[in-house]
C-alpha cells in the first residue's frame, strides 16, 4: 500500500511538472509571437512599399523621361534610378566652393553670400533637449557618395553633407543620421548610431542647438515632413534665412522614405 502511494505521488508530481513546463512554453511562445507580430506589420508594410518602388525603378529608363521630372524651386530636378539616393542629392546640389550663391534679404534689402568650406574638419555637436539628445557628435564634410565613408562616421553620431554650408555661413546646412526600429532602439538608447530613431517625435517650435568652434547656433523647428527618395528639395533653400535640415530614414530603421526636419536660425552666440 505504501509503495502504491509513493508511485501515485511521483506520477502526480511528474504530471504537475509537465503541466508547468507546457504552460511556461506556451507563455513564452505567446510573448515571442506578440513581439514578432508587433514588428512584422510595420516592417512588412515598408518592405512591400520598397518592393513597389524598386519595381518602378526597373521600368524606368535613362535619361529619365519628362513624366518623371519635377519642378523644385524654379529648377528641374532629375532622378536617375541608376544612382544611389545620396549621389542624386549631390547631383542636385547647386552650392560649390567655386560658384557659391548670393541670397537676397528682403528685410535689409541686401545680398548675403553663402560660403562653402569643404576643408573644415573640426567635429561639431547637436543638442535637442525635447528629445533628450545632448551633444551628439557631428562629423563635418562627409563624402556622402561613399557608403563606406558615411557608415563609418554614422557609428559615432551624425554626418554633415559635404557641399552644403556649415552653420554660420548662410544657406541650408544638411545633417543626417541612422535610425533603428523601436525594439532595437529601446535596448540601445545610448548608442549614438541610432540617436535619430526618435527624430520623428520632434515638434514644430522645438529648439535645436548646434555647437561649432565653441559657438552655439540656436534654431527653431519650422517644418517636418516625410518625403520619397525622389524628392531632392531638401537641399534647396527653404527661406532667405539660414536653416538647418535634419534627415533620417522613415519608417525608422527602414530606408523606404525620408523624414526631413527643417529648423530656422534664431541666433548664434
């Protein structure tokens, strides 16, 4: 009788352990499926949209037909599907050290010179208090046509697009950075490579500070928009005032579109 009780007790214990293991496995599987589902929907949508864009590229020919040209700021910008995004941007850049640009200020009724210094190499930094971004490193004059070059730089922060003005020179300074999907960013918030993952949270009216040579340039956000990779207007002057353009991928972590934030200089200390 005692032996039967022992055997029955052991069998009951084994069933309980087995039940607990099955329950834990089901719970873990459920959590895993939930996490995968939460990421799969936005990523899936982005890849579908990206596939459509790639298919459209395959159907295009070079030179780009008239139906694909867009008028931006009085000039025509062309998208060559055989080039990378940054190569197309460089082709659209009208500012070079050789030609420069003069901008008319209606308030002073004077022309302002926009200077391009492609030899400047002192690191700068960016602070956006509303996003808890503090002194994020900016490498100036990055050769953005070279993917290896800008990827090396972006591991440590942001990149200033070579051939656009530096802060204080007038014109539109263009700075860009990487982003990552929420699940990755939440576990790597201190990684400067993905700091722009939260750029989408910036609001109109927020202030942006850029430090160059110990001088602080303060900007206020005026515009925020998502553009397609075929939109090169981000290099154009948005106003006669000096501006700062910030860019990252949209949706975050996926390069289907671009998130563009334009801030206007309010003072330089």
